[in-house]
C-alpha cells in the first residue's frame, strides 16, 4: 500500500494487480485495481514503456510475473522486492527454464537501491518511485517517437 500511495502522487497511470481481494482495499482513489488469479497473464496488457514493480507474497508468483515482464523488451522498468539471494535463485530458475542469461540483467532486484538502509515501507516506496521515474525518463530519451519524452503517453506508464 505504501507503493500505491507513493505512485498515486505522481503523473502516472497506476494499477495494482493482486490475487487477494483484501489487499485491494483502501487504495488511493487515483490507483486502479485488478483482482486476478493469474497476474502474470496481465503483463502483456501493460502499454509499451510501462513499468512493473513486483511485490507479491509468493516467490513463485514473483518469478512468473518477472519472467513474463522480462520477456518484453518494451518495458521501461522491471523490479522485484527481495535480496541478492532471491536474485540468484531467480537467475538459476530462469536458466533452468531456458531463458538467455541477458534476461536477468534487466531486472532491478532488490528494488529501492542500496544506498539508503532504511527499511520502512514508506521510505522504500519513495526510493522505488524515484527508480521508476528515472527508468521511464531513460526509456523516453532512448525511444523513437511516439514514445519520446514530449509524448502524452510518457505520463501514463507505471
């Protein structure tokens, strides 16, 4: 919920996808929600230049969502909550699944960077929001029109 709150203050279109209905309660009014039994199936609906922040309650689900997101080359940001150990486990799983080694390089894990050691949800949420905004900016700068930084869609992708 701290992430939803942080993103709700930004000029982005934000959707929380969740497998548990109770987790969709009390989200900010500017945040859309979607209850889904298989959230990984919704990754294909994210607009080009969009971002995926993976913070589920289930490592296996995290991995499924991340694999789908990393298979797309048109997303500005793919990040997952976790540790270096989780990153190594995911890299091993991807390798077993036949994914190219370069796929893991695009994953931000852990999210929120490593400079600030404060683990309070609101602090991590602020750091992640900053990471996503930076990634969208880099994506826009590198993208040919119509996704350049002056395009209205650049304000609609988290």
